[in-house]
C-alpha cells in the first residue's frame, strides 16, 4: 500500500511537470508570434516612411527567417493542440 501511495505521488508530480511544460511552450509561442508581427509591422512602417521601393538583402533575409519562424510556430501549434487533445482524452478515459 505504501508503494502505491509513493507511485501515485510521483505520477501526480509528473502530470504537474507536463502541464508546466505545456504552459511554457504556449507562452513561448505567443511571444515569438508577437515578435514576428512586430518585425513585420516595423518593415511596413519603414517602407512607408522612407518611401523605400525595395528591401535591402539583410531585410529580405530577416523577413524570410521571420516568416519561416511564423510558419513553423503555426505548424507546431497544430501539433500541440493534437497532442493536447490526445492527453486530455487519455485522462478522461482513466477517470
């Protein structure tokens, strides 16, 4: 009986750690999304202010990197929601 109590406590701790990891991942995704939006807006504002017809090579590279990051985040977000749904369905089944 004592072993099952220890095992139960350890499982509860693992569940809490998984939830903390998920919350951290969500926060990081939101921050990176805000960062990519800020950079995109800054480029648009700069183009309008200075009447720049085209971007220099560094700006093109930065913009492409930020767009790739944004696309990766959206892909990971979908995967995360699928994973989260699987975890929740497993937990519901166990209850």
